[in-house]
C-alpha cells in the first residue's frame, strides 16, 4: 500500500448571513462533510469515526454531504453507509453526488440506492424543503455529468426566496452567478491538499506560473495538466468566497490522495445561519 501523509481533522466554524432568511431559522446549524473517498486507502476508519462523532456532538439541524463517497468501483459504498447511518441531525441528511460517484459502471445507481437506504436523500437536479418553502435546498447534478442543467432547477424558484445550493464542483459558482445563490456548498478540490504557507494552494501557484510564462516553456511546468483537469478556479480551493452577489463555501474534504495533505487538514464544517 502506498503511504499517504495525513493530518488531524479540523473543525471549521463559520457564520453566514442569509438575506431574507425566515426569522425562525436564525441560528440554524448545518454540518457539511465532503469527499470521503471511502476505498480502504484514502480515508481511515479512525478519521471517519471521529468525523461522525464530532458531527453528532454538534447536534446539527441538518447535515449536508457534497459528493465523492467512493473513488472508483462502487463496492465500498455498502460498507460506508453502515458507518454513515450513525450520523444524527434534527431534520435529516441531504446529499449530492461527485464526479467519482457515477463514472464507474452502475456506480450512480448503487451510490444513490445505498445512501437512500439509510435515509440520506440524494438530490440530482432537485429541490428539497426540509426548512419549508421559504428556504429551499437545491441539489445539482455534477458539473462534469451530461445532466448538469442548473437552469432547469434554478428557474423554478422565485428570486425573492433565499436558497442553499449543493454542487460538488466549485467551478459551477461561475455559472451560477446568473441566479440567486445565498450559499453554495462545494468540495472536490480537497482544499488543494498541498498548501504553501503564505502563498496558498500549490495548484494555484502552478496555475499562475503557467499563466505568466511564455508558451514555449509550458511543457516544462510540472503538474500543470493535472491541476487544470481538477478545477479552473483554484482561487476557490477552500473556505468562504464572495462570487459576485453569491456566497460559496468549499470544504477541504475527508479523503486524501497521494502524496497527502500538507498544511491542509481534512475538514468538518459547522455553519451557523443568521
């Protein structure tokens, strides 16, 4: 087994202002988990157990999962849901799929059915109303799928109604600027995994070097193709961002790819609305 450098779980706490939020929802607590990559290599049982325990101690109103439960073939999803059934929240758990959850043969159906079997509602271009119709949750199909079609969903909602949007890939924030998105929750980037203190994600630095370097030197820039295939907007690799009038939060995820995490710990996000 290839050794992957790991870092301890970190709880990120943020308070997000939502315009026109119904008064009875002030102080609502959300938990976001993302990018588990449960495959026996990229997520340890200890870290998963800790994340579930931390989430339950927070006594959240709602838990939101933003994709990539598996990595390649879907068999591990059956074991994963046995762990996730221990998650507790007042109004349940809602989820969207990531790009790893549908690429393998029959993975999409198996992942959705497994999550649904323990009461986790998967939204694929759907709207849910656990808080009522005055604050809906929109779950979009993954950006890289052939079914990504935000217009078909977003146009169902009045622009006067605040909403929460779940979208695995943060690059969708660029497209979603044409609609009201009070808070978009995404993952996908793993936070960049390798952070250069004082400079940011290594992938963003590579992207910037590529941008300002003559084309003749592009073939000599390491990892530029790999980074560009993950996301376009590495400036949104993690944390809170204002994207025009919309708000975006990107979770660093729990799972970890080789070579591991450097100054980029796995994350559970505790979000309080006001």
